[in-house]
């Protein structure tokens, strides 16, 4: 029947261009109109169903896999693509089958890279790049730090599509991590580890800074703790390389998780330690950061895990009304910039910073720097004042964001 409807719709088009006669068309007009309208209505319902299921299970494809399309063949409605949630597939097919006579399932539910392949990984370098596509020249989407456990979804030519504990998805070069079974990932999670608290550091081959380095590290790097050697800590990297770090730049990870509590002063202190660090689109470490990578790093080193991007962070915490002089805001509140919603356009968030008080804020723009909303200040930033949208409070009790974790998804 669908094939007939398509043929009739083409006849209607041919008449409009003078290809067929009025007499031929008149005998079919009622069927053509009802058939085309019926097919059009059904196609609209199919599209709405796919979109509706996507909005329920994967409203943000930066953190969920849902790439599905539906098209007609002479066998029926073929639904193909991939997703990583079997429940989403069931709901989609059941919903379509409720009004489509024949639905052909060609949807692949991804559970891992492939049969017998490990589905987990542990980042082995200080900062691992995550790209939009599996190629070095592709846009940098985000980064993940040494010692982080990642979920592997699929592999393509030396790259893996991975998901970090904050659920962010991206393509990572396979040389950036070691592959691990679930048991191997759990063993790493349960091992005694240290966290790097200095902005940057070096792992040395011996407890002597005149020796050669094994690796660099950044704040937030996690390494296995092999004990103290004088003023040094012997460590093991995820790929089993060993070396030594100065003990004054690291802390026992379990102790750090217990004692690290986010406070306005703590947020300000670590944010100011990063002043001068260069801006990098997709950057999320103390080497280089974009705007949301900066706020994420600062809050992470104070024990809270924000979402990755600015418009995702704009949904966290509590909304805070803002007056002309920003008097309702507290140190540590997040400021969001872009375009406010209008009757014709939705809100667009493109930048984020951290409020410090007295109409000043710190953000990554060119580099990490402090700006002011006060026109009398030498740090006055009229550009960001004009594009300020709203503020959110993260430092509330209980926190409405996740504690820092390297754990499973």
C-alpha cells in the first residue's frame, strides 16, 4: 500500500508539470489526495515518535548514544542506527508497532567494542584528548585525566568511542589508555592511590630530580601508591610504569575525598592558582582550559564534579536572581553568558565564569583571568556584562551535583 501511495503522489507531481493529462488525473484525484495525506500524517507521526523517545532517553547526545533513522522500503518501515540503551530500543519499537503495520528492526544496541574485547579502560597519560571524530585533526571535545576509568563503546582504526565518569562521550586515541576488563577496572578503583594536588608535576625514574622523567602529571591525576621513600612517594601508573613524585604535591586519595569539602574560599583559592593558564577549546586540565573546563577543574579539585559544557552546567545547582549590582550573588556562584531567551529564540549559553564578589568574576577567556562588571574598575569587561544571562549556585547543602569519582558509569 505504501508503494502505491508513493506512486500516486508522483502522479500528482507529474500533473503539476504537465506530464500527464487532466482526464487521467481526475479519476485518481480522490485516492491521490487521501493517500498522500494519510502517508504524510503517518510519516509525521513516525518522526515525532523517534524524536519523543530520543528526548526521553537521550535528550543530550553528548552523554548518550542515540543515532536512529526510519525509512520505508517495500518490506515495511525499517528502523536502523545505534544506541546504548536496550530499554530505549524496546520503547521505540513498541511505540512504532502500535500504529505501523510492519516495523523491521535494524537497530544495534552497543554494549562494547566487540565480542571478547574489554569494555573498560584507564587513562595512562596526564591528559587524554577526546575528539568529536576519530582523527587527530578533528575538533577537541574534552579531556580526561590520568587514572580515570572510562567506558569503551566502540573501536575504529586505532580510536575508541569512550565515556568518562561525568558521562561525556568522545573519541580517544587508543594509545592514551590501557584496556581493562571490568575486574581490572575494579582492581584499579580499589587500589590504594594518591591524587596530585599541585597544578603540574613530574614522575621521576628515581627519587632524584636529576634523573630522567617517566611522565608528567596534572592536578587530579590518580596513581597507585607504592609507599614513601623519604620526601618522595613511589607510584605506579595505570600501565605499570613506576617512578617517584615529591610527597608535598600529592595526597592519599581516600583521605582527600574525606577531607575535601567545597567552600567559597576554596573555590576562589584554586581558581586564582590557575590565573594565566591559556585558553584551549576543549581543554579541561591545569595545562590549558576552555571556560567550562576551567569551572569543572576548579570544582573537581574542591570535591564536586560538574557537567562538562557551559550549557550543561547552567542546569545544575539553584537559580539565583540577579540585580543591577549583583548583590544577591555569593563567592563561588557560576555566571552564564550568551543570549537571553526571547519570544522567537531560545536561550543560548556560550560562556561561564565563577563569581568572586564585589562585581568581579574569574573565567577562561584568552587565558584564566579576573574581570569586573564595575565600569570604574580597571578590570571592567563591558563585553561580558552585555552578554550576561543568569547565575546558578552550586555550593548548597546538600549539593545538587556529583562528588568527584573515577567510578563506573
